[in-house]
């Protein structure tokens, strides 16, 4: 391959769009980090790390999903050294809200948490069990508190 063709290949590979093809959630106990493979054009990459919001003394786990659109950032155009930046909306994975005042996280089962900056409303919709473990818990409310349930046990 001549030098110009190799340079062109490397430039083309520096930033590539793709779709998550496979996910390995890793095993921190064995020192195996989470990785994913990306389908980009007619190429499927090797196992690459994916970005998260925080990965230091504060850590957040929010893995990529198969079918999610992403961008591969590859230093020097080497796809083997790529890092995956996910989170692009698509027809297959549209935004879960179009409200400019809402900050919403929604899961695959349609449960969600949402804060609306305009109204101050905080909504939590869960279909499963909720457990809160705390040394103390204070609830202050300037309005009414309503509890509905088949049974309510206050100790």
C-alpha cells in the first residue's frame, strides 16, 4: 500500500460512525473491563472501551446497548485503539422525551425518573420493588402527603 493510501485510510478511521454490535459487560473482580464491538461500514471492530459519565472515585454504570448508534474515536486512525462514544438518537432508539425543560432517564421496561425544571415536578414511575436503606430519612412537605396501598405498615 502506498503512503498516500495508508494516510487516507488512517484519516478515514480517526472518527467513524457505527452501531454497537456486541457488548461484554466485563468482570471487575477479575480485572476485565467492559467493552463493545462496533459495526461500521463493512467492518466489525475488535473489543473497544466505551465512555461513561464518570469512572474515577465517583463511578457510574450505564452500559451501551446492542443496536445503539455511536462514534469511534481512533488515535492515529488505528481502529484497534478506538474508544466508543455512544448516545446518538436514531429511528431505532429515539429520544424518550421532547420536552426542553425535562431531564429524563427511561429504561427498557418504560420505568422512568424525570425532573421538570420549569414546574419543579419530580416524577418516578417504577413497576417493581423500591428499597431505601439510610441511617436517617427526613421528608419535609409543605403540601399534602398521600399514601395509597393494599397495606401500609408504619413502624
